[in-house]
């Protein structure tokens, strides 16, 4: 972790801390700590310095901050915050091509954000959290749905922890609140086709944090979080939750918006109807069609009436 990140981590503990204590923790000079404090203040952090005393955090900026995310990560990794990017997933893949194997990327705006099925993901400036986790992986490519389920659980838990409200998951990876979509997730795997094993996961998350003007076509679909949250805390919270999301299928089922309902699903380019009976341990949605046949959906998408 950077000196700036460690300094902020100490200040987030909520009490006054001396520059010497921070210097000892970081194994740097007090001058280095002072420079870190100045850099944080330049980013909008309110930090009071008391003569013969220590530093105290008095306020945080609304903007995304590398130090603000880094200081909250349980398992530190390189953090990059961008003012504008085509897509955080695309940026992560460029980092991977240059040899970076693990990182968290967040942006204030995406000019070419992408969702599942090749759709655009609307990413207005400064109102959402657009982030990607680049993670090493040795999992079979056949676990793609299960990995996406784990990502959905991580996001849902982080949102519930910060908002104090319950969210729903529309199979396979859209997060809803109040009948509207507040988050989309795009999981991409990089791997060896011969071995069938992924080397890295590119996990993109887009959360609509604060209300913003949206295109007319999206007004009935797009929703917002029930209350404002710190986007730096949310980005770190999602990363932290992902580390414990494995084996959380029961949680996923408990938040499912599809189970027990009639759904339409897309298979081989055709829309069909059925009844969502179960989600198995691989994340597949078991749908019983009108003729009594049971299909295990492992990809594609569904639609259902949420009202």
C-alpha cells in the first residue's frame, strides 16, 4: 500500500494520530507523511494538523480517490482512478497485456461502457461507480456462471451493508431496487482454450449511485440507490466482499427475483416461456416449460414482470 493510502487508513480509524506513528507504521520519514497529508488535502480531504499533536480527518471528497479506495481494501492491490475512460474492462485488459495481473480500476465516466450481450452501459459523469477488478484465476472456464453469481453476491452484500436496505438479483447478474435496475455486472474470462482454464478474470461493475438525467428509452428501467453512499467505500466493499463470496449460493437464491415466477428466456435466438423452479449449485436457472420439460439455463438472459 502507498504511504498516502496508509496515512488515510490511519486517519479513517477516527481518532487523532501522530505523524510519527504513521511514519513508524509506513517505515518512512515524517516528511514523507507530511507530503502524503498534503497530497490528500489537495484531493479534497479535510485534515487538521495540531501543533505538537497529530492529524485528524474532518471530511472526505465526493470524488473517487485512489487513496480512498486503497485505504479500505482488506487485501491491498494496485488502484487506478480515471476521470474518463472508454471502458474500465477494456482498460483492465490493456493493463493485463502490459503485464499487470491484479488491479482495481474505477472511473468517473465511461465513453463506451459495455454490458452483457454487447449492449451499451450508460455511464453519466460523476454519478455512478464504474469499476473493474482484474484478478488472477485458475478456475475452469465452465464455471463462468458460478463466478458471475459470486460477483452478484459480493455487490449485493456491499450495497446492503452501506445502504441498510435489501436488494434483489435478476438472474444472472443484474441488481435491482424498487423494481428498477441499479447495477449491472459484466464478467469476462481470459484463459487458455486448450486447457480450459482461466488465467484472469475481468469483473466489471456499474452502479447507479446518484440520480442523473437518462435517455428516454431507459427511464422505466434505470433506478438509483435508496440513499447516497461513499463511492470509494463501495468500490472497496465490493472487492472485500468478493473474497468471501464463494459458497454463497444460498444467499444468491434468497435474493433471487426469478424463483417461483413465470419468466421469458432467450435460447438459440428464440424467446420461450417457463416457470423458474430452482437455481442449482453451478448457478444455472432451472426453468420448467409449458410442455413439462426442464431446461438448465447457463447463459443468455431472462425477462420477468417485477411489479
